[in-house]
């Protein structure tokens, strides 16, 4: 069977003042097209469905419309879990109605989904943190261990965690118990989770810039070696870059976000994972690139003319622009730069003289006139950079009013 794994949609997310909703509409359509072209049997969405606990009406509408189309009106099961950006109650709320469309929404850890049957598939077995799907055209079941994001409060509520216990051990024991009871070799066995998981013995992966951090101290470190051996493929969400932190035989995959959501992701290609899998065999997967969405650039220039030339050559993009110069940008220069491109998210002026030692002005002659004192103070706070003419004129105007 074929499975599509995606995650970290962050519907409704903005980049500073820029809405990403139009891009998200396009990339959701692209994911639907891939699912149809690949003729996938099941879709997994591993958390961070929305960008915050109170998503906009437009983001919620896009979410429901996308799931309905992915489910082929009930023919193809779609399983979505909540992430650390999601409100679990919001994810759970529409479940009774979503279920009729073949959509399984899981907001809380260790949720128990009641068995049900539709025309094309059924949930044939379930327990806390576990469901078994039986598709009408398949002669084997699909088992899914599901672990939505669990904060400390939810862990204590659902897993009975004590303060001295590590999250890794709690999850390891819970997953092992479920896998030993339900996951034999006669079915496909999957784990789906929204976690900050790393591979033991390699450098710790960085969480995305601007992402709400999950890891707080070493107690929250989770390593892939706690995944039960019965699991053939682990579908993860949280990190925004595609990577397999497992092995070729037992993939443990972050499928990536569908768009670049911060400038630390500038230049990344985004993907969905298409999994080929059957019982008692190693899963294989292919990462299919997503084409939609504006490119993000972090660019540095040492002249306004060069910066504007590049901006005009890259119009359909979002840019963090650093401009190195001998003097601070004037208001007219800033206005000129912004007029040349409608996707400048940040404009960062940077002076070239970085060798100035603030101690050089540690002794200031207070007998100087106020204009000289202002210039010395400005230099002490700006790496020795002289105030430009515009600032001097503004200061003179203010000083003359006293």
C-alpha cells in the first residue's frame, strides 16, 4: 500500500506582516494533487495543523476543505494529530462530523477512538493511543500508534508522569505496551507523533527559528532508539526540514513543512513523503518536492544600487535584507529600497566600521557644547559611526526648541 506523510502545515501563519494564506492554498492543492497522482491509500498529517490555538476563519476553512479533498469524500482515510501549536480541543471538536468523511482527528495523547465502519474502510480495533484500520481493498490491517504533542500538564494527566521521570521513558513504556499487544507481523505497523526526536550519538537537531520550542532541558530529550522494533515507519512532525533520523530499514522521518516559514529555512526544498509498505517487510519511501510558495532569501549588500538591482530581479519572494554602508540609511533611502520590492520583511542597516572600541569614548568632556556631546554619545552606541546629516538636522531642530 501507499501512504502520504506530511506535517507542520501551520495554516494561518504570517511572516511578520506578510500573510502566507495564498501560498498555503496553492501548496495544499499541490499536496492533494500528489495524493491523487500517487494513488495513495492513506494520508498521515503529523501535527501543527494550525499556527496558533485560535486560527482565523480562513485558516480553519482551508484546513477542512483540504482534508475533505484528501479523503476523497470518505474513500481514503486521513489521520491528523495535534502539534504544539494546536489546541487539542479545537482539533477534537469536529471529529464526529469529520469521521463521516473518513477523517480521523486526534487532539489528545492516549485518546481512544471508538471503532466505526464506512463504505471503504473501518476502524477494526482501538485502544488508548492506538487505532487499527482495515481498508476494503487490502487484505491486511494498518496499525497506527498515535502520539499528539503532549505538554507537561497533559503528560501528567494522561501518562501519570512524576517529576523525576523522563518523557523518553514514559513514551518508551507506553509504545512498547501497545506494540507488544497489537502489532504482529500480519499487518502494517506505523508510529505517528509530534515530538522533538533525535538520533542518539549524532549532533542534536536544531528546532526551527521562530518555532515554539518543545525541548526544555535534557529531561525532554527523546531518541529514536525507543521506537518499538515492530514499527516499520515512523511519521514525525515538528522539525521543518526533511530528514530521516532512523535507518533505511526502519525510517523515522520528519516530512518537512510545506512552505519555508522562517529565514533560517531560506533555500530549503520542501517535501511530502510517499511510503511503500506491506506487512513483514521494510518500508521504503520517496520524498517528493513541493513547488509552490515564495522563496525566502537572506541577502547582504554593500550598496543600495546593487541591492535594488537584485531585488528587481527577484520580485516574487520574501527577503531579509542587510545593507552594509559607511553611514546610516536616510529615510529617503529606506523609502527608495522598500518601493523597489513588495516582499521586504526586514531591512537591517549595518555599518562597516566594526573595529570601534566603546572604551575610546568612556571619558567624555562634559564641557563640550550639546551638539558635540550628542555626536560623541551617538558614536559610543553605534560602534563609532558618525550620525548622518539627517539625524544631525533632526537633533538641531529639537535642541533649538528648548
